[in-house]
C-alpha cells in the first residue's frame, strides 16, 4: 500500500474514574488533607507507606495506622526533562523513591529541583504541601531538599 | 472487616471516601491492510468480510488473519446488510461519557453468511422484545454523512422476519452450519 494513502485517525481514550478508598487508603487520604502522612504497622513493627489493608508477605489484615515523618531520604531517582501533558508537573523534575523517617518502605513522588545536578541518592528531602488540600496524593506538590524547605 | 486504628489527630474528622483517578490516553490509530480495505468499502456502504483460507469461515470485520490458525486472510467478500442477534445485553445504568438513552441494547450481530459476530447497538425494539435469533437489518446514516468510520451504521433494527431457531443463533450455529469441530 502506498504510504500516502494510508489511513490514520486520532484516538482519545478516557476513563473518568472515581474510586472508593476503603478504611485504610481513606485514612491515608484524610491524613494528606490534614497535611500528615500515615503508614500502617506490620506485626514485626515495620511501617508501610503508603499503607495497605493487608500485609504483602503474610496477607494478614493490618489495622494499626501511625503517623510518620515529613522528611526523608531519596533511595533512588530518575530525571524527567519533558513531562508529558498528563503529568501533574509542568517543569523538569526528578521522580524519586523517598523513604520517610519512621517508614520502612519508600514511595514514589517528585523532587522539585531545577536540574539533575541537584539530585543525589541519599539526599534529604521534605514535603512541600499545596496550600489547599483535599485528600488526594497531589496534595503533596512534591519534595524539596530539606534545607531549602526550612529556609 | 477489622477495625482500623487511626491516630487521634484525624480520628474524629470526616474521612475521605473516594478519590478521582482519571485515565486518559491519546494516540494515533493506523489500521492495517485488512482494516483499511474494510473502512474504504464501508465508506461506500459495503460491508466486507474476510474468508479463512483454512476452512472458508467468513470473519467480519476482517482483521487480516484467521485467529484460530494464524493464517493470512487476503480474500474479501461483500456481506449482506442483514443478520441475526447471537446474544445481547440490556444496559440500564448510565456510563459517564456515553450519551445513549437508557435502556439500550447491545448485541452480537451475526450477518447472514458470517461465522463470527460483532458488537453493535439494536434499536426500534423494546428491550423486553429482544430475542436471541431475532433477525435484524442495518440502519445507516444519511448517505451524505457516510465516511470511513464505524459510526456509519447507527443501529440495527428488527426486520420482522421469523427468528432463527435458538440452537442455530450466533456461535451455537457452528454445530449446525459446519463440521461441528470449529473452535473459533
């Protein structure tokens, strides 16, 4: 087939999901709204952030939610030079696994620095909250180097 | 469900019960040779099927291959615009982004001479009167609105002819029509 005659059409696929959160993720989201981070305790005392309803190893139901710190350590990261249209962030940023103080599992969020030279595995970061929070993961605007947030 | 213990700081607050998690993908669809051939003729108000080189089964719409055998299907046949309902579903619950009046019927339409069906709307038929085996015909858009799009056919409506027997409707008909060994 002649390539010039080839058909093509734009497709947009969109699902406007709203999902119910359940008692554990719901409490986590409530925490975000109140600008605190909640994890959940496993039987061995370690803490999962974000919390899950069940222990990922033993499948035992977990019930003990605890507040963890708002500062933590970057355990690994990558640089996003050109965020896609759907990204919550418009400018270049890092995506990092962040181990919050008091948590035993790192979770993924953005670190808002201007260039990759400002990123380092092991660096300390802290949460930058949005002014208005509503109970959504994007209540966290991102993380910033710890000193910067205290400045 | 076990009782969840939350820190006292949020205990008495109204709990979050749901979150918005919209998903959106934008991409360009480039149909293959079979789908292009189908779409070009569809714009001429013709419906093409593909003929399996293995056993002559007629597959509508053409996908380029007989999926049972991985065999290339490059022979096309023009199909009639009539068929029957192989199975159907009545939807009573609205879906965001779908503007159809409730209740509506979606059905697997088996064109006369086709060995597989495709999903489409059935209308001009009260849901309680819809039946497996009911004979239907295509209702096309006005000629000046026909294009290379699946939207050419607005819906399928009953023809009023006698039904196909239940045992011959849809995929049940394989046992009647063929050698009974089809695993399509």
